C-alpha cells in the first residue's frame, strides 16, 4: 500500500538520522528514538497485515497465518517501544495470533476461519496503535 511504503521510508530515514547522530556522539533523547522505533514497527506490522490479507484472499491461509504472526510481533514491539498497553480486545487478538501461529507451524494446514478473525483483530490493533501515534 502506498501509505505503508511512505511510513516505512519515513521511519527508515529518521532511524538513519538517529543512528548518524549517535555515531557522531550526539545526545539523542530516548523518547525520540522510541517514537521512531514505534513508527517503524507499526509500519512493518501494517505491511505484514496487508500481505496476510492478500494471501488470505488468494486462499493461501498458511502464508496469511505466517504474516499475521509477524504483524503481531511487530505490533508488540511497537507497543513496547511506545510504552503502550493495548486494550483488552487487542491483547486478546495478539495472544490468539501467537497461539494460532504455534498451531499453524505444527499442522499441515491453517484454518481459513481463524485467519479471517485474526485479520480483523490485527487491523483493529493497528488502528489502536496508529491513533496513539497521531497524538
């Protein structure tokens, strides 16, 4: 998605600037670093979400499941960097995605229905975090 690409590029540019400042020995506020780490992780979660949605639409549930697990991982990393506690619905879906990811890796197929439910939950978590980043 164009907005996802833009967000990834912006976060990469800002993180490179932070790295350059740190390499030069400049002091960089931890809050600034955390903000751009959060933005990068959010953008990566968004990217994996759209990949999962595309795979699910093509009836490739196992690939969609893998991307959902990656999206959940990046969402959790983003929340950690932002010092954010997700609401109960998002926490539940993240836990469910990780649980389903473990099942997916041990079974020969991935249930198309749980992928659909997890897609919706991940989208809600992305929106929840996105609203926090806008503040």
